[in-house]
DNA sequence: ACTACGTCCTGCGAGC
DNA sequence: TGCTCGCAGGACGTAG
């Protein structure tokens, strides 16, 4: 489940591999979620950016390719075109191949005019690690909705790039029950700080690998060894010793401490 | 306009 | 041992 830290790790590794290269050949799985990958043959890479969990490949000819990794997506050099989970690939002019692997096909690849985004990417909240992410704006955004706080975080609207792992981690660190619908300004400030903290640490640790995530070098991250809440239901809380519980919030598994995160 | 929930996908682990 | 079944979850579609 690549979230901001995992996608950022991939971006940093892909950029030097792609800069100054152009695509000589490409193919994809027949699903419309991946066929746009074929449209960039002949185009050159100019830069690789990230917004939230989206990778943005800037190409020449006024073209941008947007890749979302979904749950199990991987972008990395490919040495086996018969990999059954390879959903798209691009051959570069140095004869190396960039592969998009995605066991569960939750990811998607799109082509658009530069910056002309639709859907979630078009209405994405601010980058959590930039100065655009302020407590005041975060507070106003959360206040404007009556959904549960965790659900709002997963919507990508109050802030970009937070998924299930870091939503649970941030709520735990901030002492906020993820199912609450309204936050005080002070709690909002704590959540704001916690989001920045858990994401910064996860980037520094190279992302979290629970099962599928590998970076563009095919290597696992290390942040799974530093998670304090996600995936630890049944274990004692690192703050108070209470046994962490697991519930469903709007259909998503959620781990929390009943003692530290009161409603 | 909003919120809630079903859907897509496949592999894996629990339970019988 | 071998099978079924539920779960994992990001974004989107649909219903109310």
C-alpha cells in the first residue's frame, strides 16, 4: 500500500534513471487502466515529480504521464517481460526497460496535458511536508466535513498522501480516536504535527514494507520496524500498556489504543 | 451538495 | 491434506 513515503522513495530513485532518456517501445495489459502507458513511445522524460501518492512523469510534446500504484503497484527496472504481473513496460533508448508490476491491478496509468488533472488528483489537498500545509487551513478543511477524521484523511482532501498505515500512526501519535468527527483546534494542531512527523520518519526509513512494497531498486523499506500502532492489534500500547484494539471504520481496518485515543 | 457503501483485483491465512 | 471464505485497501462509481 504505497503511500507518500513509499512513492517518494520510488520517485527519488527513478528520476536519475529516466532523466534525458526517451521511450523507444512500450506495451501494457489490455485493461484501460494501463493502456495509456503505450501512448508515450517516442517521448522523452524531462522530470519526475510526486503529488500525494501520484507519480508525475513530465515528458516532452506537452505530455504528462500520471501513475498511481494502488495497493500493489511497483515501478522498477525490468529484466523479465514474461512476468505475469507486469502490467506495463517502457523500453528506453539505452535499452533498459522500466516495468510497472501490479499483482492486484488497483493502480492506474493516465496521460494528460501538463497539470490538467482530473478526479482525486485534481482536487488533492496540500503536500503535508510543504509550507502549504498549515494548521489553519487543515482545521478549516476538517471542520467543513462531518465525516470521521480518518475517513477525511483517506479522502486526500484535507492533506495529500496519507493512507491507512500513516492515518493510524498519526491518529495514535496525536491521541485522537480515528472515528471522531470533530476536532478542537488544539487536537487539529496535534494531528497536523503528527502527520508531518510520521511521514518524515517514514521517508527517512525508506518507506514501510508489510508485504508488497519495494522501491525502484527492488528493495524493502525499513519503517515497518518503527510502526507504533498499525498492525499491532493485540499488542500493548507503547505509551500506556493497554492492549491495542482493531475496529472497522468506514470499511477500513483501524488499530487504536482505547486509553490514549478517547472519543 | 453531502455521506455511506459497494466494487475492483489477487494472494494469503484462518477455519473446517 | 484440501477446500472455502473472508480479508487486505485506494480510488471511484453509485445510491440515498
